[in-house]
C-alpha cells in the first residue's frame, strides 16, 4: 500500500496549473511595478533617460499644498461616492434578495448589463444626458426649471462615479444578504420589531462583512478613477489619477508620476488593511 500523501500526489498537477499564471503575474505585473517603484527614487536626465539615485525628493514634492489638496479632494470624492452607492445600492440589493427567483435573474441581469458596454461609451452616453441640451435639462425645461449646469463640474464627477461604481457595491451586498438566515428576520418581526428596526439591528450586523467588502471594492476604483473626472469634470474637478497622467505624458516627469502612483497604492493598501483589521476584530468578538 502506498504511503504517499494526497497532497504529494497533487503537487505535480498543481505546479503545472499554477506556473503559467504565476509567470504571467511576475513578468507583466510585478516586474513593471518594480520598475515604476524604482523610478520614484530617481530623476529625469533628458527626454528618454531616468537616473535612479535613491533620492526621496519626489516623495517630498507630494507635501506641496497643491498635491495635498488633490489627494484630499480625491479621497473626499471617493468617500462620497462610496456613501451614495451604499445609500442607493443597499435597498436595491435588499429588493433583489427578496424577489422571486424569476425576478431575481432579471434584476441581476440589469445590474450587470453596464459591464457589457465599454466605460468610455457609457461616459459619453452620460454626457449626452447631462449636457445643457441633454435629456435632463430638456425635461427640466418642460416645467420651467432649466437649464441647469450639470456637466463639467463637481456634481457631474460624483454623479458619474456613482453611476460607474454602483454595480460594484450592489453585487457584494446581494451576495451577503442572500446568505442571511431568513428565520432570524421572521423572529425579529414576530417579536415586535418593525421592518426598519429589523434592517438596522439584524440585517446590517449580519451582513456587515459583505457591506465592508462592497465599500472597499467601490472606494478603491473610485479613488483611482481617471476617465470620469477627465470627461465629466471641470478645471477644479481633477483627481489624483489625472495629475499622475499629466506627469507621465505632458510633463514627462516619470519619477514624480511614479511617486504619486505609489502614494495612491499605499493608500489603497491602508484601506485594505483597515478592512482586514475590522473584519478580524469582529470575528474575534463573535468567538
């Protein structure tokens, strides 16, 4: 009888399956990322040459009030977008959860339908809706309220970010809510708690891990959004991704652009770590 463990027999097939994606990630993700990280410690010599000399001057430049203001504005836009997505997405996810099986399929299809269209096309479609001669101002004009400046301002940026990122919050919320024990909700209602109280004292605590995951999945792409503020925003609506793009293309300052990129990545890691700490503490309290 063979004494070989099942894991030992599985090493070969596992290595064969894992090697290709691991090499892909190494050469097309980790290596380019390492190069950009190294650039952040250098300076531009001429149009095509960058000298990596270990300087921290690029990171020191980020302390300039101009860039601090851009980072704060980006964080505010991302946080506001995430909050609005939660306010809109939670009732939608709740409605999908308690819909019939046939309705649930169609509702989920409607939520995922935007992913079938390119983001650029969706953004131009939104511009057609919000522009001065767009559908919204046309309807406002019928009741004597328009036109309103709905495009190329802060409102358009936040509205566009919510429009783009809402499915990223609805789907994790639905996944968390769909796994809830319905008997707990029925018990809460039978004991005299109303629907609103049941939602806040039973549904929200039980679905909190899914809510936190959805908030993180929404916040991170909103923070690094480039296309939406570029097309929908005005001169005062640019976010950090737009500043990074200008450093790489127009200013030809790759070292400073790399430093800005990694500061954005560090903020992302901080958000992920914070979510992990909250989830770990909550799990410890439950145990």
